[in-house]
């Protein structure tokens, strides 16, 4: 066969280098963080519904920022490297549950 592509079975990039699954995870995580935070902050001023909208807007910015960070983390590295790096991150600070180097 003259043409055998390398990345035939990889998920395609959908938004700023994120695959569909990564985009969904970033969306859910950012919405879960920013919508309650925006509603709580706006509720202090008496406008909780406005805070939900502001939290959703902040979540869009968080998705964009997450995509930018992961894009630079993934650039020039093998497939799956970013998932291992994110999983190992807590172990860097000595927090149990992260990947650690075995000796």
C-alpha cells in the first residue's frame, strides 16, 4: 500500500487542539466551577440569575484557557503524554494519588 497514514485511528482535533472527549471534560469541569461561583458571587449583590450567566461566560473563557494550556502541553510530544502529565502533577507536590517515579 502506497499510502498508510500515521494518525488514522486518532480522534480529530475539534477546538484549539482538543479532541471531542477532552472538550467535553473541559466544558463540564469549567461549568461546574464557574456557574456556582458566579451565582454565589452575584447572589451577594442580589442578582443570582445574572451570576449564572456571568458564570457561563467565565466557563467559556476557562474552556479557551484550558485548550490553550493543553495545546502547548501536547505540542511535539507523543500521543497520550498530556494525560500522563496531568495525572502525575499531584505527585510532584507530594500529594498522594498522583503518579510517582519508582526506583
